[in-house]
């Protein structure tokens, strides 16, 4: 696994860098395998990045017919709900680019009970990545980090953190009093490239802890360690503002 930290001066520069990395990953995947499989994250952090990708400069450099959009996690709400990660990506990006509808494979998180939703998505992944493969391989797995150190919907103290067999889990999150549907660490860590996208000063304290060299593993985001793939942290200045000098000096600044 190779890890790189890139620090952009602000959120605008960060979204441009993220879009450039997306283009590079897309070009390599399409050249090598004829398709580009992407697991998208939710929340606020990806919004500028999604809007950027929908701009003509980036949109017209992607062969969207070869892009397959999945999600790393989803809230247990219908796809038209304001909290839906699918809705956010659809509204800001997928509705603005020529990606075929069949290439959009959302998590059916509105299914009840949540375990059925997880099972259904796992079956979708098994069919897409063909059944005999031990684990799916996402070319580009986009993740965020919560202020509590969660990533995807792998929250501290939840059962899905320990899931080693299933690809998708219905994870009950006590503090949310709700289930979330999430990819599990075996799948995330089997990605060719995992990209954490973190913006804003509010993330500075948790990033200081998560990116601490040789520190204790106390947060779910620290358990993202691609087995063979690349791990890329894309941060803006405010989010990186509490990183120690050693980490700042090693980072690439754009
Ligand atoms: C979600 C996300 C989640 C997110 C973090 C950070 O469903 O909310 O997938 O893991 O990446 O909570 O969220 P913000 O980007 O809103 O800070």
C-alpha cells in the first residue's frame, strides 16, 4: 500500500485536484480494463468535487458509458429523500453527465428490514464483479471522515467494524438511532485507490489523530489500509491545519 497526502490551499483547489485524480484514475482503469468502477461517499465533503466533475472541462474528458457508479454507504431512506447519498450525487453530478442509467447501481437502502437492503446490495456487487471473485475491486473508492473518526458508515463501536465475511453490512448506529448500509473494510481495503476527501477546520482535530504516525488505532478511518492499492488523502488547508510539521512537510502542496 502506498499512502500520499495532498494538501490544497482551499476547497476550490481541493475539488480541482480531486477531479484531476478522478480523470487520471478513470483513464488508467478504462485503458487497462475497459471500465471504471467508483464507490461514492455522501455527506457534504464531496459536493464541490461532484459539481466540479459536472463542469464541461471534466465532464467531457470522461467516457461516462464506461463509468459504473456505486456507493460506499447509504442512509436508510428513499432515493428522493434529502438525506440520501444517492440523491446528492444524482442532483450534483449524475443527472448532469451522460452516464447510462444502467451504470448507476445505488444501494436500495429504503428496503426493510435493513439487512435485506445489505443482502440485496451484496448480491448486486457479486453479480457485477462476477460471482467467483473473492472480493470486488473498486478502481476509485471515495471516502470522507466524520469528526468522530467514522468513514463510510463504519462508526466507532459498531458491529460492522468487525465484519470480515460480508461485503455489505446493515450497521446499527446507536448515536443516530438508525441503521446505515455500508461497505465493509474487506471491500474498501481491496480497492485499487482509496481517496479520502476532507475539507474544513472542523476536521482538523480528527485528522491530527487519524494521520498520527505510529499512533494507536482508535478510529475506524485508521482501519482503511488498502491491501495492494493506493491510499490518497486529499485535504484542504483548514482540514490539514493541525497536522504536525513532519506530516505537513511530507505532504504534496497544491
Ligand atoms: C455519509 C458519508 C460519511 C461522510 C462523513 C463525513 O453517509 O454521511 O458517507 O461517511 O463521509 O460523515 O461527512 P461530511 O462530508 O458531511 O463531513
